[in-house]
């Protein structure tokens, strides 16, 4: 089945399951109510004037308790089923181009100073990140954003390709990871949890590990002997006073541990289910096997079981908030004993927390790319080529954020002798979209994802983009100053290890024609002279003559439009040469301006 058919079938199946679970939920709820009423009636007869055996009370109480457990399990299964429906409904929304505003936009990763992030719509509503991300943890979002913001090495990308291909076929795994819990994304702060694990150990006095339980045992024995009449209350009070003194002695260390562990213990438990699911899976791709190996070392317990143990310790600390248990906890030095157990856990496992979180995050980022690959089977993995001087060769290239049926595909070839395309054309003809299409597919290629093309051969490239450069009232910068600052940064990028792919929209449009022609020619020659390749777009046909000065290293291409019955029509198809007409006046007249 196609991805669309598969998602629709699974939604129908999950909805049927949810309906059955809801019916069970109501039946068990009614049975639980009946058992509760039965218990009340039995208690009336057991403890009332009409005496019957207490065994008659135990039966409805036991039934009520069993139904409570069964009810909770049904609720959990129902919630998972409903989250699975949401998972596939969001997949359908992506396939039907209804996804904008339905996912995590990655707004926290936006950085106007980045050399291509804002220009290529990597983050924000309707962004590439929103289209790609299925991550349930902040770490997963961090990894995916990092991959989009910085190109990886050829070896890393090839490893991701193999992993993404394998994960693309594991729809059940990706569903399981998506339905693990609704609070994972908001609950887990990876940096805070990792810092807690790596912080210096809280040192308890020597022997406290054995003295505290000894005091607890002594107080229990003394109290039992006092109640049995063997001892007077004096031995019990002596032991109690000594224990209170020792509890005060341990108070500072105990308080430091309990306050520090509260958030990490709860947060990491949210991660345990995700790690446990990954530990169960069998993988073939080397990268996935390496990630899985981080979760278990030798004969030691797995990461999920260790985190589960920490969760139990955190739960034991929570017991002390129960008013009934508080006196017992005080008598047993419960909080101090659990605090010391927490520190032993942190000593043995704390420094692995960051690796566990990073492993889960990288898995999630790969799953996000795998979902995209599965949902777009016509998109191809790029051919990564080590070609000196840079190379970008695409057939039927399109923008991944546009509707597939509406986007017009074009061929692009940069490399070898051809270092520059000068793209001319009228307003709204597609010049800026072409730059964004090339840029965003370059980002996808070096993040490890498929690209929207019939074929893409690309060498390692660093992106430098100037499309959406804005002025800043707060910084006192004009648009022109912001643009030349960005151009300076792009030129500086050419000193790096990779050739630069520059994409410059309406180069130096903020100044007069004379200065623009001189400045644009100098900037382009400087970029190409430093080994860069790329495209510039322009309305100013004077810039098209730059190709004449670059001795065969530049070509002119254009987008054309036609005027039919007073309406402008665009075909968005690249054509060789320089555009021959402008549509500015036509556009102004089309909106009612008298020009």
C-alpha cells in the first residue's frame, strides 16, 4: 500500500480498537460501581445489627480492587490507541498538505544571524523543521535542528542514509515511539538531567550507609519489646533520641540530595520507556547498532532498567509526603537511606545520563527523517560526490515545502567551469523560490535526508544565503547595511574547508545602479576567486553583463511571463539567456494603480 493508504488503514484499525476499549471502559466502570455498592452493603451487615461472617465483605472488596486495576489498564491502552490515531492523522495531514501549524515549529532554534536558517524557512510555522520533526523529547528536536543548521561529513551522512532506509520500513517502531507518553517533550530537560548526573558526589559520613539502617532496625526492635512489655519505654526513648541526633547530623547532605534529584528522577523516568523500546528492537544498519550498544555495556543492566531503578528511588522519596507514612519514615531514617542509595546510583550511572539522552535524541532525529522518507517515496537520497571545486547537479528539482502536484521542477548544474548562474526575471516569476529550492535541498542532503528531486549529485558544500535580510530598528541597521554585513560573512566563509554555495537574491538592490553594478561585480568575482559557486538573482539587467567578464565561468538564465487578457501568467521554468521584458507596470495596473 502507499503511505496514504497505510495510514488510512491504520487509523480505521486504531479507531475500531478505541471503540472496543471504550466499551470495555464503561462495562468495567459499571462493574466497579456495583462491586463498591456490594462492599458497602456487606459492611452494613458485617458491622451492623445483623451479623454475618467478615468473609462476605472480602469478596466484593477483592472484586473492587481487581476491577480498579483492570480499569487503569484499559485507560492506559485507550490513551495509547488515541495517541496512535493522532500520530497517523498528523501523517495524513502531511501527505495531504494540511500539516502547517499542526506540529512543533522549532521556534526556539531561530537565529536571524545564521547564514541560511531564516532565509530557507528552516524553523517557524510552516517550516522544514515542522514538516520533518516527530521527536518526543527536547534532545530529539536538538539533534534534528543541529543537523539542519550544520552540514555533516560524507561518512556521517552515508551512515544516516542506511539508518533512515531501515527505519523507514519500521512503521510499528515509529508508532510505538510516538505513543509512549504525552509529557515526554515538555518534561525532559536534557541539560539539567545530565548536569545532575555529572555533578560532584555528595559525601555522607563514613559508615552512614550501615549506621542508618542499624538505627532503623534498633528503633523497631525497641518499640516492639516495649509494646510486648519486655522493656520499659526508656530504651525506646534513648534509641529514638540517638536516632534524631544522627538524622540531624545527616540533614545537610540528605537535603542536598533530595532537592537535587527530584526533577531528574521524574524526568528520566519519562525516557525509560523510549529506551526500553529501542533496546528490544533488532537493527542491521551499523549506526543503529552503535546507538543501541550505548544503552547496554557488557553484563550490566540496560539503560532503561537503571533509569527505572532511579525512578523507584524517587518514588520512595515521594512516599514521605504521605501523612500516614511520615512518622514511620522518620523512625526508619527513610529519607537519609534513600538519599544515600540515590548517590550510589549517581556514582555508578550518573555520567552516562548525557549519553543515554543523546542516544534517544539521535534515534528520534533519524526516525523523523525516516518518516519523511517513507511518506515521500519519490524523493531520492543524494549522490554524495568528492569533486574538487564544488558540485551541484540536480534533475527535476523542487521545493519540499510546496505541494508536490503544484511545484514546477527545474534542472540545475553548477560545477566544473560553470561557477555562477545569473538569474533574471520579472516580479513573482520564481527567482527567489529557485534559490530557496536549491538551498533547502542542500540542507536536506547534508542532514542525511532524501531530497525533492529525480536525481541530485552534490559535493560537500557550505551554504551562504542572502534572501531575507531585514533592517533592524533596535540595532540601528538599514537593510542595505544588513545585506553587506551578510555578504562579508559569506565571503569569510570561503576560508573554510568546504567550497561555498552562495545564493544571493536581488544583490545590492538597496543602492543606486552605478554603485550596484560595480559592487556586485566585485563581490561575485571575490566569491568565485575564493573557489565558491552559486546563483544571484536580479531585476537590474545591467548585472546580467557580469557573465561577460567571467570568461565562461558564468551563464545567464531567466524566468519569463506572458500577459494574456490583462492577466500575468508564469510558467516557472528556467530558460537560457537574459529576460527580455519587465512586468512591474503590469503588476501595478493589475492591483488598480493608475500608472
